C-alpha cells in the first residue's frame, strides 16, 4: 500500500516539474528553491566571468612567463604541497584522537584545533608571530638555542599555510572516522593485529576517500592563503611571495593586467583539481559512503 | 596456587547498559558448547568478553590455565594476544582485500612473511573448499561462502578457542540447511574449544555437544540439548520445546503456584518444583457443559478463556488465558465438535499422572 502511494506521489511530482532531485529520482524541486539556487550559482560564476572578460588575452603569455610570476607560482606550489603533507602527517592522528579518545574538554580541544579556520587569517598571522616570531613565546628559544628563525622565511610560509589549512583535513577525516564501522577494527584485533597494524591496514584504507578529499581541500586553502602568510612571513619575492601575494601587489601597483592573468591561473588550477577529484573522491566522501562504502561489505550479509 | 587447567574456565561479570551479566562458563578441550537464549540475553557480550573486546568488571577468564582477564588482579590481555578466534555474525570480511588476503591477514599481522602467509591461507582455503574463490573480493561472495571465508580467517591464526556469533543468522532460509551441515563438518575437524552463540535451537542441536541456556545475563540451564529440553527450567526453553511449564511449591501432593493455582501431581517430593504439562495431555471442555468434570477421575480442572487458535496439520493448538495460562493441543475434529472460538470460556483438565514434576 505504501509502495503504490509513494509511486503515485513520485509520478505526480514528475508531472509537476521538469527539474528533479537526484535522490529518489522523483522529488520535484520547489520553485523558490530553484530560483534562489540559481542566484547563488550565478553569484559564484560572475567573478570568474569578470576576470575572463577583463583578461588581456593578447599579452597573457608574456605575463605568465615573466620571472616574477613563475617564481611566485613555483613557490606557491612548493609551500602548499608541504603544508598539505604536514597537515596529513599531523592532522590524521589529531582527527583520530578527537574521534576515538574520550577525554575531558574534548569539545574545547576540537574548537581550538579548528579555530584558525574561522579566524581572520591576518589575526592568525599575528598570533603566529607572537608564538613563533623571534621574540615569540617559543620562537625566542628556537632563535637562541638553534639559531632557527621562522618569520620572513619560506618555512614560515609553510607554517602559516599549515596553520590555516590543516583544520579542513582534521574536520573531514574526523567525520569519516566517526562514521566508520568500528567492528571491522575489532575483527582485526581478534585476528592478532596490534592497534597500529589495524590502523594502517583497516582504518586508513577505509577513510581514504575522506582523507583525499580533506587533503585536496587543505591544499586548495593553502594555495590561496594570503593574510597569515603576509603577516607572518612577509612579502619577499623568491622566498615568501606566493601567488596570492603577487596578485595583490600587481593589482595595487604597476601591473593590474598581470594580476588578472595570475588570478586566472590560480582559479584554473583550483577549479581543475576540484572538478577532476570530485567524482572520484569527494563524491564518495560526501555521499555517505565513508562508513558504508569505505568499511565494506557489512551490509550485504547482515 | 591453582593447578593449570585445560580448557576455558570463565566467570564473567559485566554491567553494560541494561545488561547485568553474571555467568560461569567452562568449555573442555575439544568440546563444542552452544550458548542459546533469546535476543538481549547477553550472548554476544559473553563472546566479546572472551575475545577481549569487552573488559570484565569482575570475575576471571582463563584458557588452559593462562589468565586473560582478571580485574581484581589487574590482568587484562589485549584481544590481539589471546588464543581466540572470532567469527562475527555479519562476518566483517575486509572488502578491500581478496579472499586470500583476508585469510592471510592474521598471519601477516603476526609478522609472517607475505609469501608464507599466502601459502598457509591457501591451505585453509583448500581445506574449506574455497580454493576457486581465492582471488575474489568478499563483496562478490554468497552468504554461505562469506561465512566459510570468515571461518577460515579465524582458524588460520590457530586459536585454542573459537567463538562463533550466530553463524547462520545472516543467511536466508534456503541456504541455511546446507551451510549448517557444512559448518558442522568444518567445526568437527577443528580440535580446539568451540563456543557458539545462537538463538536457534536447531543450530544448537545440529552443532553442539552441550548447550547453556542464557536469559538476562544468567545461565538458567545447562546440559545436552536432550537433557535441557526434557526438563525445561525456564519459560524460554519451555516455549522452544512447546510445553507448559508451571513453577511453584509442592506440598501434600499438590503444586501451588505463586498465584494460588493448585495443580494436583503424583509422586512429587515437597519443595520448590516445576510441573511440565504437555499440550496433548490437556483435555478441553466447554465451561458449564458436561466436561471431564466432577464425575471423572481427572483431578485437575482449571477455568480459562480461549485467546488463540493455531492449526498445525490436523491438530490445533489452543492458547488459554486464566489463572493458569496454558496451551492445549486437540484435534481439528474436537475443535469443530465443541465449536470453540477465541473468547469462549472453557475448562482445561489434565490427569495428575501425566504431569511431570521435578525439583527446581
């Protein structure tokens, strides 16, 4: 009875609207939702169109191959990849602890670890300065004992980017770990596997889609990082001037046309990565597949 | 102090949500024990305690004299260090690995070289008739095949104690009989201790040497299935066997229930007892009519109301409510002759000599 009822309703819905939701295949999209969604979509598309419209296409190659631009691009890629690697190395264990270990104040710790995501990046940069700067809380000892200085260095850029971008990885991976069916880990333990072996062979493969998605988001955030970088690491061509900084300076200074080309390159790289990874990784991660698809066949035989 | 004793010797005490587990359990080497009980009795928790997935609050677990869990002594051996294999209810095969990799997993986890682990896994797959599935993914297996892979995976680690949680529950009725027979065959070839959890008496009957009946975290009865079903000691077992079980106090040739109903019994010793009344030894009469009443030799007569009628072939099971809730079994002909319907008041009668009484 309910079956025919649902089928009828679906048919009515199909008759009403041409636009259909993906889930269930039959839900009609309400008019106001569609209109507002269209506005939002346009809102995101317009800036890209604006750039394309004003781009100095005839000189594009010259601007792209200018030494300042290639240096900034190379530095951006180098730093953002390092920031992503560090975020994975430290962020996955952090996510695991936040997801699996119960301890007092866990909520506060989680908030603290993701604070830099919502903080104005400039504030983050200032805070980093007081922590790791030459006179900073920890930085003074780094300088005094090891002669190691972070501010205004390429390493400083990597630190600033990691600080701002790692929360994206932590949040994504923690959600995946929470959705994971922990019984597979128990099964592994009963087979004689240590917790560490279980983590590597069972847990990590199961959260891989979320891990990749988180890493991509982290990388995209690091690539676009501006505020914390300029505050903490400054703006020195070749050592700390990343693409976003180069774009900003060109726009403010002598060469707004170059800024547009560089901005388009940044957009293009990010867009390509997001599109190409979406179906393979992000789709799997956001479709609720982390637990079920990730952890396995459990549902089949249950 | 205590002489090392072969086999599993456990006293499990654990509070977990609504469950208050307190169970003593022993499995001798080579023995297959089935833990039988209704859902929520705590059967799976028993297995989890033995595997080390649920640490005890109190009590003690020893396998062949080695202590695995003893909270009072501060001993707790992790699951990966116990000589215990676990076949989970939904098998929990790793679906990113092939069948061979699943079976080799335990050996790899113990640091055996890959080639050796795969070779040993292959031996187990041969033994369980899974050789042609070696490179398949678990998602492409049938339920019965997945179960055998799970069994091979657990056995490959060479456990002393094998735990099986509802090994047949995930299967559809059609394949269950075949898989049960196969499982019996494979379990028989494993020499260690085996503990099987099930809520299906058929599984227990087909597979186990001995059953432990468990209700609300306690063992209510233990023995061979024949012993247990011949003299039920709980409502659960009585329902499984399909008999009426009345508990009460025997005094002067009568068993008196806590509700005050009297059951006349023959040859019973005084004291707390159970009376077992088989449904086919109950006679029904319309209330108010000429029943098996006063003029007969039948000593027991209880009033009741019909609350259910269930046909089983040419016989009918009639459920009665009243001071003594009973199930009677009569012929279809008798039901029709008496024109009995749900809601009708009746008298149920049973000869004292047909009621079996045994001490509680």
